[in-house]
């Protein structure tokens, strides 16, 4: 594709980005059971997801289990849970629903998983380490029990920031779309394969992001003059991702609450946590290759 066409496509997609953390509702969408997630409630979840890149809902009358989590994914028409091939290495047969809990995973093969089996914090990243940018559309996480301290989810509207960068510094933005700029490396199941690709791209006419800054992610900075443009783009994102910025927020899931977020628009992470005898953090997580449906507002 000629460079002028690439630029036009990028600028057009950036202008259509509307994700914002302004006026995020303070209360989750509440339903008694997964079967009640229809009509207006379903429509409201989808509205929040479209506007903010995420939505939180609360199940009031049913304890959260892995089975309830899957029922919610069905109600949201997310399609089957996607299990990355990385998790299947070594003839492993993991459950479709991952359990994120240092306590629950202490005596399992996931005990040393950097996310599932440890109570450490996580830097911003997108799910689907070895999948191409934009493939994993949505992440669904349900809280069975929060930690005694910490364990807050961090969210960064990376695509909204990048869209502004396109307007402020097009050269820096283009550097972040180069096909070999971001290296993501696996570090579980004895695998250290790498996924090399752009940090942002246009897919199907939409701007998608893959902003990841964990210890296994790195930037491939070329020599001059492209290197300087890339450094400007990285610095722009780093500044916007600082706590307190309008594109960064934290949220704590309470027992019975579920968050769904757009893995193509938001990067996410986690603060470290500490369990107690009564509060042992346990979340259920699935990845999905579809976005949630919009529902309708007139069949509640």
C-alpha cells in the first residue's frame, strides 16, 4: 500500500476513536443471575463497553463460579473461550476458564505462572502474547474473592492516546505502526517464542493497540532517523500512562463482580496484592475472539 494511503487510513481510523474514561459510571450494572442479563441490562453493558472500553457488572443472587462466568460469556455472545496454543504446550489440557489466584494455584502447575500463581503486580499489557495484534478481542474477568489488600486492576486507554499522537506527531505515530517495533516474548510452559509486530495498527478499518511494557516486552529501536521518532512515540505513551492521567484508571473488583474490557483498545495490569486467612484473591478469566453484542433496550 502506498505510504499516502497508509497515512490516510491511519488518520481516518484515529479520527473515529471515541474511547474515554470521562464520566465512567460509579456503580456496576446489576442483575440477579446470568439469565437476567438481557434487554436493558445487556444494552447498558455494551454501551459502557463501547464508550469506555470496559464495563463492570454485578451478579447479586448467585455466587460467582467458573460455570457462572461461562454463562455470562454466553449472555454477552462472546463466543467460545479462546485458549492460546501456548497454554497447550507439553500436552497440557487447561480448563477454558483460567483461575487467577496465588492461593488456589499454590499446588498446581500454574503456581509459577507470572499472573495466575503469584501475588506480584503486573505492568500494562494486552492479552494473547503470541497472537497477532487485534486477534484477542475481549477479556472477561470475574471476582470470586478480592484480596485483603491490593489487587486493583489498572486500565490504560492506549488507543485513545495513540489517536491523539497521530494528530500531534504523525511521524512518531507511524514509527509505532512499523511491523517489527514491538517484541513480545512468552515465558510459560518452557516456551520463549517471540511475537514481533506493530504496537498499533488498523484492522478492518478500526484502530487497534498492543501496548505492552512488562518485563518480557521490548522495543526494537532502529537507527536514525526512525529511532528518534519511535522514542518520541514511546515517551508520549509513557507520559499518558502515568497514574492520575485522564487515560489511566484503577478499579477494584468486589466479590460477585465481573469486568469485560476491550483487549484491542485498552492495556491492563494489576497492583500487587496480599491475601489474609479470610480474603484470598480469586478471579476467573477467559479470552474471546468476539466483542460483546449490543443487546436491545426494549425487551427487558
